[in-house]
């Protein structure tokens, strides 16, 4: 099945509790846009995605 990046982020949230708004998924050195699909980035089974947390904060 073709997975939207938003759906991948939802699955990450289910496993880790990190909300999708705080997630930045990186593949091949590129940040993946939420409106794209895994196919758009040529992601296949077993591929490694990097998760970067976009933490908001400050004083």
C-alpha cells in the first residue's frame, strides 16, 4: 500500500507518543513533506527513515 507521510507520522506517534507536528522525517538527506507519499521518495520496504524532533520552546 502507498503510505502518506502523515500516516507514517501517525504510526510513529502510536509507538512513541511524539505528536506528528513535532516530527520531521528525513530520507536520503531530504525532509519529507506531509502531503507526499512514500512512493514519491522511492522508499521501499526496509528503508531507514530518520526522525528529528522539532521542539518548540524558549523563554
